[in-house]
């Protein structure tokens, strides 16, 4: 479990990556999903991010973690995959494999490893005659219903939620005042009936009171069955179907959302127990890590992927984030 101070530092770190990536969407020449995903992996990588002007880089996070008695360590590694010619049909450049591991030397039961395949979608500027640029009505125009159905088939094969959408949007601070106000109202209405509890919930409450909230983000993680259609819907759905990337990571590390809602009708979409423990399956982990050889190890998976269009599943990159709590203590097992 993370302390309140560690929660704040991790949020600050991953939010700085969000800030750096989101700036690319408001340039005159907007980057496509493949380029944005490549930049995202560079910003996450300890070495790659040195070429970019991050507001709060990895070495500063590590330094700040050492200023108290918390024995926390964090490392990030990037794998860029190359595939043999016969396997190239299984590769899609906008997919990212993401593995998060937490090793707790004080409470071994709290340790975990989880992984996801993330399909990138970027927001498109509005082209209507009465609206120009990014507004609350801007949409994820590259959404492909056939691709979505294929991803659901792959999830059904796996019987666990290991596929997410990774949404690239401009941050509200980069937009005009009218749009900022619309998005702020959407977040307030969406979270207004919630009760914020525990260390993470109190941090979320403080964030909402801040003049520069990390919840007013640009990079989001969405459930496969709950992809929002517009930027406004993204901000209306926070902590239900959609989570800012920085909070997605911290929610996993804290192992709670920190939110208790007032009514069952407002309950966030949550996964049944065990649904996130997907790396217990070596074939799923192989797919996330870009290991093409695992496809041949499962006949059912081969049947799912026999369709040429379905086959684009292997990520061009896999990012692994490893957090250790108790770095100076004997380790029970190697996680990650």
C-alpha cells in the first residue's frame, strides 16, 4: 500500500508525462496515434524521457521518495519488439503493452503483477463551421466498430479484462474558456455525489480543490465496453468508465479507488474479484510482452486470430513499471 505522500508524488510524476504528451495534440500539425504512442513510451522510459522537458522527471521522483523513511523504489523499462516476417500480420503500431508490478516486502499479500494491451485513440479537432479546434464535442473519429468487436472476441477468449483503450486528448488548460468551463462542470457533476474516503479518496478531494487538478488530464484509460464518444463524455465518466492515466496507475498501486458513492445507481464499473489477475496466464502475459511464439501454444487463440483483420494484436512496445516497497528487506519472490 502507498502512503499519502507517495500517492501524491506518483500522481505528480505520471501527470507530468500526461502534460508533455497532451501538448502535441494542440500543435498545428497534430500527431497521429502511432507517433503519439511512440512518444508516450519515450516519456515513460527512464532513459528516453531525458530527451524531453518533463516538468517532474523520474530522477526527481526518486529523489523525493528518498527524503522520508519510506523505502520505495520505482523503475521503468521499455521493450521495443521486432518480429519475424511471418508474424508481422500480428503487429499493430498503435497498441501498447503495459505491465505494472508492485512488490511489498512488508506485506507480501499486497504484492501483485497486472498487465494490459492498450489500444490508442486520439481526439480529433472539431471541423464544424460553427466550431473550430478542440471543443467539448470533439470526437474519437478513428474508432472502428469492427476492430472493437475483434478486441471483444479476444477478451472473451482470455476471460479477463486485459484490453483497454488509451485516449489521447488535449488538457482542458490548453482549450478555450468556454470549453474549459463545460468540462469542469462535467467533472463536478459526475463526482458531486461521491464520498471520498481513505488516503486515495482524500487525495482526490484535495485534487478537485486544486487550481491545477490532475483529474483535468489529457491521457485517459477507458474500459473496453465504455469508450466515450466525445471529450465531454470523457470528463463526465471520470472514475467510472474512464480514469486519468496517472490515477489509473495510482489506483492499482493503492488497490482502491478511494471513492464510495451514495447510491447503487451511481456505482462505478468495477471488475469482479480476480479479473485483473491476468498475468497468471502465461499466454496473456506473452501477448502483452509481444512474444509472438505464444500464439502457437493455444489452439483456441489461433482460431480467434485466424481472421487476418483480427490478427493485429501484438504491441510494438511494452512498458513495464515496477514499484518495490521495502527495498532494503529480504525478498520473498521476484515479481515483474
